[in-house]
C-alpha cells in the first residue's frame, strides 16, 4: 500500500541549510519512500524556549510503503545520524524531523501521535505545509488547515528564506 505523509524539518544550529539538505538526501535514500514535493525554506522565530537562534523550517510530502511507525524510526535514525542531541524540550537542534500527517489517519501510540499534536498551534509548521498542499485538512478536526492558520497570531515570525519550486527533493541542491 502506498501512503502519503507530510513531514516537517527544522534546524537552528550551525549550517542550518546544510542540515536540511542532508536530511532530504537521507530521506531520498530510504527504501520505500519517494519525495513528492518540497516547500520553500522559512526562517522562523523559536517557540517555547526563545533564548536560541532562529530556525530554518520546511515541509515535505512523501509517498511511502513504510508504516507510520517505520517512518518515525527512519526519521529518528536520520536525526541521530546527523548528530541531533536532545538536551531539553524545545531546545536548539541540528535537525528535527516530525511526522505531521500520515494519510488521513489518527494514530495514538506511546512514541507517536498523528496528526502531530501541536501542528495547529504553529505557523512555522503550517506555512510550509500549506505551500506544498493548500487543500490539506486536519483529520481529527475535519477543518482546513488554511482556516487554522488564519487564526494563529504569530505568522509574522515566519519569513521566506529561500524559494524552492516544490517538485522533488533534488531542487534543494540547485543554487
């Protein structure tokens, strides 16, 4: 079975764009996973712990034969491979990969919640996600994410940093 998933990527340590590119490359190397669309890169103000550098954030749409849990394991492997260290919640990170949506499913496991539990509170997640699919709806709330974004007050903290044409991951490597 082919599944559609949306992932959020973020980085705020070192060469932020390089970490995003490397994460995309690792996703492309994953058996049973194909990148369908890639958002532009946005620079965003930190949320939660605000005494840290700005993030670069983006979203990708993938087709995959992986289960949601297998996709989570792969995302965690990529984070570890690229040197992510989890010091404290909402702290600085080289790379962060989150599964936002997986098909239209609601998944509640000990280590995985889909839809991502805080995605509807975060413009830095919704802006890039809606760039690659403006018709996506929240499966639990059955509401358009465009409507959700319109109610979020901190959209000014999300700034276009690098325009991407959106088709496939390899476009990230064009400069």
